[in-house]
C-alpha cells in the first residue's frame, strides 16, 4: 500500500501553482535559424516574449500561454484544454520543444539559456528587436513610397 501511494505521488507534478520557477526567465534560440523567444515564469503562468514584424515595424509581444506543471525532469505548459500544442522544457538540457498535442511530433525546438533576471531577458529581446528593425529600415531605405 505504501509503495503504491509513493509511486502515485512520484507521478504527480511537483506543483501547478507553487511557483518554484516563478521569477525565472529563459532566452531560447530556435534551432535552425536566429529566432529568439523569451520565456518567463510568473504567478504559476508561462509567458512568452515573441518577436515578430508587423508591416515595417519589429515588435515584441508578451503572451500568457497558460499554467505550467513542474515535474522532476521537465516543465510542461500550453493552453488547456483546447490547445493543439504543448511546450516541453527539459530541466537539465534546457531544450524547449513545441509538440503537437495529439501526435507528440516536434513542431519547433529551441535551445534555451537561463537569463540572470527579467531585466536581462528584456535587454536581450530589445537588442534582437532593434537588429530586426535595423534590417527592415535598411531594406526600405531606397523606397520611393
């Protein structure tokens, strides 16, 4: 009986809201290109900092991707229950995978590094946004209209 209970407890997530990761931030480089995604954990939620272009402007947008669940070897998050995807963060290698919820096939994979602080993550994301904006401005400099 005790062994069964212990086995069940080991399979449960460490916490869905205890927030052991709260206040932590990661900068993640998508494998195969130079796309950077920021990831922060705050108040039991995983928040992405995404960089994209909106016309001729490079923009950083924060998106709450939902609650996260901590396990000894990984962190899992994604909008529940209707999400078509989930993110899996390996706590040892810091590889972040976006997987299809049904097939578990990998859609994107990122290599992450721990950011010393949320301010540091903000600085990294702003530097990347500025570089993207410089490329946009350079591409448009000879436009007549």
